[in-house]
C-alpha cells in the first residue's frame, strides 16, 4: 500500500497472553461477554480495492485515499472522510507511482515516480495542466518520500537528509528554503504538529525531529530510543513499524512499541511514550503495560492510546491522565478496561438495487490486510474501506465500576456530558444507588471542572475589560467543553427524573443534603420545588448553605424565596422565632440594607 507498513510487531506470540478476561480457552476474544467500547465509523470511505492494475495510497495530512489505475492513465480517484465529493482526474502514465499527495487545500498535486525527483501538477482554475519537476539537490541521494507542510510548502526526505521547498505554482517551479544533511533510515510525519521525525545512526534508534511553520524549519533536540537489549550486530534495530507519533492531551509524543525477548522473564510487550517538547530535550514519561506478546498496532482516539492485538483480535485502551505507578521519572499504566474486540461491522453488498437486498457481509476484524495510520485511521486495502476508529462511552460505565475512576475517565472525553448525567441519575436511583460518599466524590469532580471553567472565563473577561487583549493576540476565550456540567444540566437531566418517579422522601433528603454540601443551593431548591416539598423545608438549612457559598447574590435569591414563601403561607414575609433565622436576617440587612427586606402585602 503506501509507505507505512502492516501492523507493528512481527514475532509470533510466545504463549496465550495475559490481559485479564479478554479471551476464551481457545485464545479467541470473548467480545460477547461485555460491551465493545471501540467501533469503526458508520460512514467509511469506500474505494476500489488494491489489485495488480490499481494501486492504493494514503495521505496522512489530508486523510485522503488515492486509487491510481494504470499509473493514472485510466484514472485517479481521491476520497476522504471529510470530502463530500471525490476528486477524479487522469494523468499521463510516466511509470510506477511511488507516492502521491495533494497540498493542503488540494491546489497542487505532487507525484513521486523515481528515486531522484518529484513531479507537480496545478489544480488551480485557469492554470495550465502542465507538469513540472523538482530533482533533489543532494547528489547521489534517493528520495524516501515527501510531506506537504502547508498549501505551498513541501519537504523531500532523502536517505541523506531533508530539503524544504516553497512551491511557486504560477511559475511552475520550486524554491529551496532550507536543507539539512543527515543520514536517514526512515521517516515519520505528524501533520497535526507539523513535525517530521528522522531515524538516524546505524541502529536507527537515534531520532531527530524537525518542526515546520510558516516557511521556517527548526531542528529540535534529538533523542535516543532505549532498545530492549543490546543489539548483537551493527544493523538497523529500530523499525518504523514499532514507532508512532501522535498528539495526546495537546502534547506531542513518540510511541515506541517495545517487544521483549522471548527468553526473558518479561510479562510481555509495552508501549513507551517519549514526550517531544518544542524546546528542551525529549523525555521518557509513560510506559503502557500490554501483558502479552504478538502482533500489535497503535491508534490514538480521543486522547486515548488504543493498542490492537491481532492474535486475540482484541484491543485495549490507556489513558495517561489517569493515575499510574510513578517511579520519579516515568509513570507505568495498566489498561483502563478489559480487552474487547472492536464492535462487529457489516459491509453492505454493492450492486444494483435488485441485488442489494442481500444481507450485509461481516467485516473481517483485525485482518492481516489492515493498515493503521495516526491518529485514528484503519484501512483495509483488500476490501477497499477506510474507517476512523471511535470510542463508545456507554459500555464503559458497566466495565469501570469504580465511580471515581469512571468520572476521571469520562471527564476527559469529548462527548461525555450525556453519559456523565446518565451515571449521576443511575447513582441516585434504585437498585444501583450509590453511597453518600460515592455521590459526594462524583459531585466533587464535577464541581472542580465547573469551577476551573468559571475561573478561566472570569480571567479572560477581566483581561478583555481591561483592554489588554489587543496586546495579546494569542488570548482565546475558554472553550466550554462537555465536561463543564452546571446546575441546569443536573436539574434537567438528573434531578427532574425524580419528580417523575416520585422517589421516597429518604432518597430526596439525601439528594438535597448532597447538593447543599456542594453549594448547589439553587439546584437543591429547584429539586424540592419539583417534588412539591418547598412549603415544608427548613429555611435555616438553605440559608446556612447559601451563606457558606460566599455568594451574596445567591444568598439574596434564597432569602427572597423564603420571604415570599412566608408571605404566601402566613401573610407576612418575616421569619418566625421558631425558624431560628435571626442571624441571617441581620446578615441580609448588613449586606443589602434594611430597605431591601420585603414589605408585607395585603389583598
């Protein structure tokens, strides 16, 4: 297929791997025993499968598949997950195509057919359809491949270094911006961070990253990958199939799949994460324990590292934000959930309408023809499909029973709100009602996220109001993610459910106590009103909680509510001595003045 190899790791499994509950006695996955938390996207890209006359390529920057028939002479079809309309064209067959990619924006096509040069073709309206060619500058060098870093900037990677060019489409020529001589075994590109990683030295385990932005090329600090054992010979020991690059929680990491020797007492392979900062040296920061050996492949989805295991046809996920075992420099992580297969997928039968009534064909998951690309792409060249991999959060709820850890996991996911609210509703319901301490832990975590967002929003507002935003063009308004759950969310999706179900008063009291202890006083009051208990609740309890929240307007709102209740029930807004609210009346007058007290009204 393209430059990237099949799923990493070619040694056979040393035995029936561990991993905790993912396999049956025959070593096959027990997917039916629990929810599948990974799935292939519902609307994949379908392309002509690879065959002797049709070559298939993947462009990791634009996430496009190229199907090139007969060197392009009988047609090139380009499709992507985000592209509504495929791009189709023909080009002259000038030999075998080794690599083909569009620039960002699809305005210029680059095609490599030889080891010495790359051909270009403009796809700009009113521009002549004439190819132009750029040979690599370094004598005796062979081009390993190329990467577009912008709509008009391209990098040639040769076995002797890299060459950074600006493409001038109107002149049909290229201008060399910068080049760097370095012996290269193989390369890898992360388009999300515009970083190219080069494997250097005889063993291949010294990696040199380069960063590209706006016509500049920056050489970052090189670093060495620790090999599992001292190589027996001076030959290439680090393969690109054991390396991946991905952005996780906004930081760039190099992921190294380290296979342990069969003769050692090791528990299996592991994924080692090296953090790659823009400035400073790279450091080994995380180790993900796989507890098995065999053939693996890596994806990164929603900031989770997904490791596929071909032998057992299962996958596991790791979250580096969750607590692990820290030894002072590196954090060791176990997988978050038991191994599970990707959700079964049905391939629709193509053909005329009269034929398509046939049942869909089950897709062969974890096929040896699968090729993975970062961060979340899986391609089956033999079946002609490209999918993005997705995480399903609903099944996680029943697999991760520790509600505190579950909430830590869910709060980091993009589409988490409705699942979190479902968990909260479940915790407050029979038969799965959680203890008061568990409920409090969950609310603590939700409040922490909400507070973090409010503080960031407040800081942003203060900077803008002070007129300082002009001097800081990088200042951005805080994004309200789905992890920010406020009182209205909680009332609408969780607490109002109890109105419909008319929960027992003991459960209602517990809910109110938890809400008040978390200073969610308005939510507690809305809940009580929803179940019709607001005429009998203790005014002092709510006023105590409102005062402890140290929010004057909240205190005013709660105080006024009970004044109005007193007026409605007794014809006078004043509190009776038996309610023991004297100190709150005094506090109200101190903050808002005696004139703010509600006056009795008569009919």
